[in-house]
């Protein structure tokens, strides 16, 4: 009497298990975002109380740039009138300009939002949000590129900026956009203008500070920064 063959082959069982695992990880990740509460504290910055043309106290010390390239600027289109924090034009050869948020919480779970506008740039038109900053060699950046119309989650290492997560989406230069990152021990979710674009289960650099980021000669404005943690 011949024995019955199993209903599913080993390969099929492994494929089903992999799908169930991925679904479970994704559910756990977003469930952790929803239920995390972010009720320990809230910090906000809108730059409206600072004098035009100055660098806000604390921000100059938290920049990786060697000269004051981040200044308060009056901007009639600002989401929060009258001022924005502007990354101004420069002729240097630095690839990336970083501006940390002074006293931003060094935590592993947070909800970070900001408004930004990419104004111009000859060699690049990219701006974004620094996450999990440890030092200028180790951090994540949620990057909006209006020249290539894509949103990317990139990991900076001592050797390279590695962008493992890219999604095509229209990012109009000269217009304000809203960027949001939900960060937890499970990974990072990136939103643009209220739409979930990137979901990354990444366990590198599990804790760090937040900030703003631009590439090469990009001129960009930032406003309405909010960190819930």
C-alpha cells in the first residue's frame, strides 16, 4: 500500500512560513507605533521668536558645518509665520550638511515631523530629516530628492551613504512638504505629505538624536519641527 504524499512540499511550507513571518513582523512594527503612546514628552521648534539673519542659540553648536550656513530667515510662505530655518547657498565641496536639533531626545522610540521646502541647487536638490544620529559617520537620513523625485531612507556609514529603501514620488521644488518618521526598536516608517512611503525593519543605530540634512549646494527651508517621544 503506497503512502500518501504530504499536502505541501518542504519548499512550499518554507515559502508559506516566510510570508507569515513577514506579515507578523510588519504587524508588530506598526502595532508598536500605534501603541507606543509617545507620552513622555513633546518638543517643538518654529523659529518665529528669533531675529532674522541670526543662527538660533544652540543650533550653531549643533551643526557639523564649519561656518554658519544655517540661519533664520523671514519667509512669506512659511507654514508658521514669519520665520524659517534656512540652509543657505555655499560654494564649499562638502557632500552633506548636518544640523542637529539642540537637546533633541536621545531615544529609541519617537514620532518626528517637520515641514521643508527645497528652494534651489545646481549640483543637488536634496533635503531631509536626520534620525538616530550617533556621530557624523553614523546616522539615518530620510531624504527627499526633488531632482529625481524620490524619497529614500539612507544609512550613513564611515565609508558610504547607503540608500537601501527608495520610492518614486513627486517632490516639487519651491513648494512646502511635510515629512514624518515613526521610529521604534522595530524600524523606521517614512511619510511624505501624510502618505506612508517607506517601511523599513532596520535594527542599526537603535538610538540617537534628530536633525536636518541637505546635500551639496542644496538651499532648503525648514519649519514646524515636532518630536514626540
